[in-house]
C-alpha cells in the first residue's frame, strides 16, 4: 500500500517499552515503563491463500527465525481485531510475538521521523550487482546495475550474542540476545537480555540502514570522522526520539525539577545492555559519568578529547555530546521565563515536587526543542558532500540547512550549535572567520565570485572573462531537463546540441547512441509507472464504472517525473530518480564545460592522472551521478520549500606505497584499468541544492579536495597508515574492509567482549 492510500486511514497505535525492560521494572520508573506510539497504517491485509508472515508492510518485514535455538516463532497479526483494538500486545519480555511488534513499531516510527524531516519517502540502499559481457571483438565489459530494495528485513532473534547490527548485503537488521552475567547493578544473573527490546538499539540500527540508503559511501574509512559520524548520527536520533514521548519526558522533568543537565535517563543510551555487560551504567552517557567515589559528575566540554580521540566510538561520542550541549543551551533559553515566573524572579524553584502545570509546560518546551534539533540534524544530511565528510563539514551542513528553512533564527538555535561545537573543538577546516555567515555553504554565484576574487588577488591583470559562469544558461538547462526530459533527449539525439569541448571527446554517432539508450530507459520507466498507477488505482471510481484509465505513454512524459514520484510511492520515486540520474549524466556530458567543471570541483580533462576512474562509454574521467532526489519541507512561515538534491562522485585508485602510486599515475589512461588491484578508493564529489521554482543552484557543497588533488589523496593514505598501526577494532579490519564487515563488527570493541559499541 502506498503512503497516499494510507493517509486516509487513522494511524496505527502500538505499545512498546520506553526503556529497556529491567530499567522499566524499577518502581521509580513506573510512569515511564511503556509508551503507545502512533505509526502510519501501511499494511495490506494478508492474503488468505498464502502463509502468514510479518508483521509486513511496504517498508519492512519481520522474519522471526532463531537459528541458535533452531526455532521459528509464530508471527503476530497486528490486523487481528483483539490486537488492533487494544493498541497491540501487552509489552512483555517473554513473548516473541511482542518482540516482533516492538521492532516493527519502533522502526516504523523512526522512518516516519525521517520522512517528516526530509520531505520525501525513505529508500533503502539498492541491491548492486555486476554483469560482464563479451563484445564482438572479444573484449570484456563489466557494467554495474542496481535494483530497488522493497523491504528491510527485521530479525528479532538472529544471534545468540551481545550484539545487534545492520547488514547492508542482506538489507536487514539483526538483533541478538544473551544471558546476563552476575552484576551488582545489572539485571539478575542468567536473565536473558534481548536487544530487540531496547528502544535505543532499535532506533540506532534503523538509522544506520536509513543513512546507508542516503549515503552508502559514508561507511568507507576515508578519514577519521566518516565512520564515527555513522555511529554518532545513529546515537543522536536514538537519544532525541525519546523526547517525543510525553509520559517519559514529564517523568524525567519531574525527577530533575526541569534541569535536564542533571543525571537522567534521557541522556543515556542502552541502560540495560551496558549494565548487563558489567559496566554498572548505561552503554553511553552524554550528560556525565560516575567517578571512582560513586558520585555523578556532569560532562564538561574538552577540546583535547576530540583531538586525541581514536576510533569510531570515541570520536563519535564527542559529536553527540556537542549536539546534546546545543540542545541543552536552547532548552534552558526557552524555559528561563518559566523558571522566573515559578520562582518569583529568583530562578530557583522551591523545595519539594515540581508543580504539575510547570512540569507539563517544561516538557512541552523540551519536546519542541528536541524535535527541532533532531530535524535539523536529519535535514543536514542533504547538505553534506556525498563522500569524505568530516565533523566540521557536518556543522556547516547543520547551519545551512536550518538557515535555508528558517532564515530568522530568533531563538538562537544556530548560535547554540556553533557555540557547542566550538566548545568541543569541532570546527570546519580552512575557514579564517568563525561566524555563522562564513560557514553557510555558498550559492553557485557566490562560489563563482569567490573564485574570480582569488584569481584577481594573485594577478589583478588576469582576464577573468573565461571564468564567469552563465548562471541563466545553467538554470535553463536544469529546468528543461527536469520539466521536459523527452524534449532534451530529442535535442541530444539529433546530435545538434553539444558543446565544443564535449564534441572533441565524444563523436556525434556515439552521442546519439547514448541518447537512444536513455530514451529506451525512459520508455521502460513509462511502462513501469503505468503498471504501478494501475495497481494503486485498481479500485478507483473510474474502474468501478467500467471505464478504462488512459495508459501512460512515452510521448506523454514531457513532465517532471520526480513530481509524479511526489505521490510518495517508493517504487515510483526510485525509478524516477534512476531515470533522472541517467539523464543528468547525459546532459553533463553534452553541455558541460571545463569552466563549470572546475567551479563545481569535477574533473573532465582527458589527460588527468590515469588512476582516476575512466568511463567505458566516453573514455573521459568517470562521473557517477549518485542521486537526483526531491525534498519538500514546510518553512518558517508555513510555506512549502521545494528543492532537488543532486550528488556527483568521482573515484580514483589509491595505493599505500607512494612509489607505486607514482608508477600507476603515469600509465596510459584506460577504462580497462578501473579494476586494477589497488589498496583503497579515494573519492571526491559535489552536492547541489536546486530551487524547484527557479532552478537556481542555491547551494554548492564540495569535498575539500578534488579527485586530482594530491593533498587529498595523501590525507586519505596517511589516515589508513595510522589505522593500520592500531589493532583491529569495531570499525577496522584492514584497508579494504567493505561496508558489510564494517557494520557487522561496528558494535564489537577491541577485546571482543563488549558489543553494540
């Protein structure tokens, strides 16, 4: 069922544990033991003639197989009347069917949070496979293909070990269980700890899967911050998700008398899990820690901790602490007036319990702040370079994303973020001025003017006319490509529309052939759209009257396919995006100029270093259009902000031995060398944010170095050299370790005893 159909149904309500079961069992946590959450009603009724599986919807599917026990548990039917009308099964740790309900509900709630912030449907990372064909001349050509991933699979009892992780190869979340050892502060010895009952852990792993669908290269070990960001981002969402539950929030407000900087469960992650491992406290705490005397001490910013941190978890914890500090600053600012009113101006509340009305007001303010902070952090993932991201660039993304949607920052959210990040030593590189305005990513015009200014600074007599970018021409080309793709293909296919630079590199006949290939792909998309729309409207009024709905044809697709995807159907949006990625690649190779390429940080010169991956189609440096996606968000004044996110990536073969790199960099360039043995992949790229109304490139977001910059290649090499000197850890098993190994071992520490790190 599509989201469009489900919008006409009330949300599904399901009960879940708010915290881990043993944490909720404590008498003092009774009020926050469980919560009822509302999620989209997106399940189709299970066919009577097929074996029942589930819960299963359009996004996820629960598969409850327990290999360690050689058992398969009966799936829960959430559409059954007694389950549906009682807000699901009663939360209990000993019922596998409730375990299924728990993972389904929390995963779907996390998906809903992301879709609200991003303004589009969530897509899982596609399945990728290669195909090798032998041509008539006997040469082999390898091509890579992608397939739509319909559902993420959830395995509540996949492992008998203290671990849980996202498996990108199987497109699944695997949750483990284990027996708790004897511990003074943990659950009783022998108690079975199910990671699928930890709200924090479920959200954390779901975020890994969502982020992998958006930015699959973020799992690569290209700099110290890349994999740390994966961990930190998952923790940030897991922490702030808890603030969306009023009963939990009010309970913690009451215990801290509104001061959320004091010790409380909202700043902790995986309490039961950490205590079961003998730590005596939650797995991670971003407010403070207990000292050797048993006294809790607040966590104070320390820039040296970030500079000295090694490994994904240590560095990631600093980023989470910075975001949490920004939240606390914002919250304290927003509730200062409430404290003054309640304390007759002193700011210090009277002894005893907090007033119930004040508690509700403080909880409402905390929830609003937390939702805004969480949405900012999520939206920022559209404002980052597509590869080689560091924490400083993520801060710039946070500030820019919030600035573009909320230009008037009357509450000081951006000031709080900048102050918090700076207090922990997290700042962008190569920025001479520490200000919000300086950190906002530039527009295309600003980037062009900056480049010309640098040229004139070095040589005031230099002719800068060749460096001026024709902004109106670029906007026109982008607009026509998005609004009338069929017309663009007809022009390219005629062989008339080609820049002089591109005509030198690609002959006219080959260009027409490429246009025909993209057109053929468009025809396939038209057929797919027709079939999918028929399925979605098979019970429409038109069909009930016996009338046939007109079939979509290729000739009628002179419209914006991404807007058709705006129906919020994941399959349609995936194929519309796939089509535009092919079309944009063709447009860039038709109308592109070296001037524009230099400005956006893309290498197109035929004679650039041979280790840069070459296109087997054009022979030029390969340009991978990673994404063309749409985002619709509600702005500060209630207006709809509508933009396109485009990501371009280039790849280069890297070698740990500089001499070997030098030898490879003098070989004759050839696409046949793309898969020559190498030690690592060095990547660079650019993200565009395009205004959907004017087609202006409103933001130009580049990696610090281009694909031919030796400084960037050396920085990547130096990072891997440093990693190789350290023992294997949660996120490192050699320079060539793939994403699957990275996520599988992400939650194992160096001594292999503590998991879900």
